[in-house]
């Protein structure tokens, strides 16, 4: 990844069914760092259906549960662009902290949590008004972020200090800190809320945190420089994009053993699973492409096809 700085420069992809009309096809929203826009990929045809201009150096993506809005942190101008999906236009720009990176939306769609990698905070956006509702201090270099399925906790990977902060969404305060591997980047929560997986880009591992006590209990070795992570809707598989060797590691989400490794494009950053679980989308920053993996066979069945300029993908943000 040409902008990688200790895992601090990334962009986002979100997969969900579009809200542009009844029976609309699912779409993937992929941030393009160098052109400051978002490519809207029609998953039924794997073609770019639209391109939406956002802020400077767009990073993560968070999609509201009803699929009507997409929140895009812009790292270089300290804002979040709000895209209205029926029209594919930016309808609001929200000022946040310094160096916004990852984003995650709560299950009820009322809040978006945005990590600010430079000032070590998390901004909380009220989606009803698209204004800041709170600012939460966390660890050094916060990057990836994920919300538990019940919406009560937010897990934040602190890239600069090898920890994960746990935020209580009712009070917007940090209630626990978990030690993980080196330079954590991606975060994903199992659908049952019992465990959290964290990719550690500095030591090529995935940490498994048990939410019952917020301690790291398992460690799985994956490919070089793991970044984004995604989990299947049934919670059986975790997919990890290995930026350093052009692969995706498939992990059993119960035993946390590696099932297989799938070769994709150059420099993959992010990975997302479609809502129906039938396809895994991988964004390859090194060659400006997207690969599609069939989870039934763990083979690439589509792509690599072109995305935007310097595309990337980060997080697992899905919606209806």
C-alpha cells in the first residue's frame, strides 16, 4: 500500500443492498485515496455504477442499518462525508477529530463512532442531526473500530500502543483495555457478540478477545501485514486481508485455526462479506482492483476488476 505508515493510512469498503429503490442490487462503496472519491460498485455486475466526490483522503466507511446513508471519514481534512445512497450525493459534512480513520455504526443506526488517529480520540456522531454528540479519549493511534451486535460496546484498535479500548455506548467512556499484538489495525465482532478478532499488522497475527472479560485468549498467525478483517453472517469464518503478500487468510471462527489462504491482487487492504454470505469482496490497493472470493470454494470467481485510483478497504460494515 503506497501510503502505509505503520498501518495508519487506509480506506474503506462497505457492502450492502442499495436503497435506491425496491429490489435494488447490492452495492460496494469503495474509498479511493488519490482521487478523493468513493466508487459505488454494483455487485450484480461488478461494475462501477457511480462515483461520489468526498473529502480529502477518504478512509473508513460506515453504513446505516437501513442502507440509506454512508459515513466516510476524510483523514486529511478532519471531516466525515455523509452520502445519501438513493441519490449518491453528499448531503452533509461533519467536523470530527484530527485524522479520522475507521468508522462503525450502531445497530440501531443512531450513532456513528469515528476513530481519530492523530488526537487519540473517538468522535460520536448523532445520525439524526449529523452533528458531534461526544468525544471519547482512547489509546494511541486509534484505527479500526467495531460495535457489538447488541450495541452496548465499541471496540477500538489502538495502533500506536498495541491495545484495544472498550467503550460503553451508554456512557461513552472507556471501561476496559485489552492487550493485543503489535500495531493492531482491523476489528471485527462475531455475530453472537462473544468474541472480537483484531488484526495485528506488526507481528502477522490475529488476536481473539473474549468479550466476557475483555482479555486476549487466542492468537492466530496469518499472512504478512494483516489489515482489514470480515466475518461471515453465520459467524463461522473470519477473512483477513494480508497486505504484505497479496493473500486472504480464511480462519475458522470457532477454533481460530487457519482453513486456507487465497491469493488475490496486489496489496489487499480491506475485505467485506455480502449480507447473504455468498461472496467476499477484497480491495487490492497495489493494483487498483477488486477480487471476489466464493466462500463455498475459497476461490477467486470474479476479478480482479478495476476500481478507482489507489482504492482500499477497511472494516466489515454491512447493512440490509
